[in-house]
């Protein structure tokens, strides 16, 4: 299948385009300059794959939680592709994407993103089972969700920080802290194609990013 994937949930922007024979990926560690890079990067990867946007079978992105600005940029870009050519757009929860490569292992898997204010966006998985749904949690709440002494694998962009902030997990069981993968788009492709195979519909026109928390601007409006 021909497809385009974008992970802009964190400050490191990850994109990939694949056709039936190859996948071309790019990672831009550019902080808050995603808006200057995203569209040229999409055009570049499509050209390297010998594709146009109209030839895509689907697009997929990390739907959140994550960076408010980054998520909006990816949604805007892929909604434009969807509307221009009728290309279905799939949204994958960021935490599910980050956990995906590890859920076949015999560990409890905790994907995490630093949500600031001493909290983390996190979920807890035990194989196919979701032990704790993705949310905005204090480290102690995540630790309390662990019901067994099974070894824990912490992943995602802020795995090391979370392990430091939740030392009680390491006191109860063995933990593995995974470095954040350079390419997260492989998981997006795999999860989107699982949804396609199960006839799960793509995002609707009105679907947007999953934030889990009001932005700082929104919080100031309610002060």
C-alpha cells in the first residue's frame, strides 16, 4: 500500500512515505520549527518514493496527546490531503504508537510523554490488555495501576524522566528503560493497516487532535 505517516506529537518530527517496495523516512530534531519543515518534508519524501499525494491509499498520524502546535500542524496537512483527493486519514493515539513495538514482549509496557506540572501522559499495557487507559497522570497513579511484580518496560520520548520520577516501580520490580526510537512511523503504518484490515473507519471530518489537557492559553482564559 502507498501511505504517508507523520508523528509530530513531540518536538522531534518523524515522517515516512512507503510504496509497495520501499519505505523512506526522515527525522527532524528541530524543536518548535515544525511549521517551517513539515510541508517541504512531505513533498520531498513523496518525490523520493515516486508518488504524488493522489496516489496514496491512506495517511496516518499520531493523534495525541502531545504538543498542541505539532498535532495541529499534522492534522492540517493530512486533512488537506484527505479533502483534495479523498485519501482516508487514520489517527493513532500517540501512546499506543510508542508502545506498539514492545507489546509482544513479556513485560508490562508503559509509554510516557512528559506533560509538565509533575505529570505524564501515559498508558499501561499488558500484552493485548490495556491496564490503564491513556491519560494525564501523576507518576504515583501510574505506579499504583501495576498489580503484579512482572517486569516493566518504560518507553516513549520521556521514559528516562519517568523512571526517575517514579522510583517506587524500580523498588517493586525490574524495569527496562528504552531509548526513544528514531523512527516511530513504522508503528503508525502497522497500526493503521490493522485498522484497515478490521474495517475500522478512518477519522471523520470533525475529528481532531486528542489533547487530554487544556492548553496554557485556554487555562489562562479560565483564571
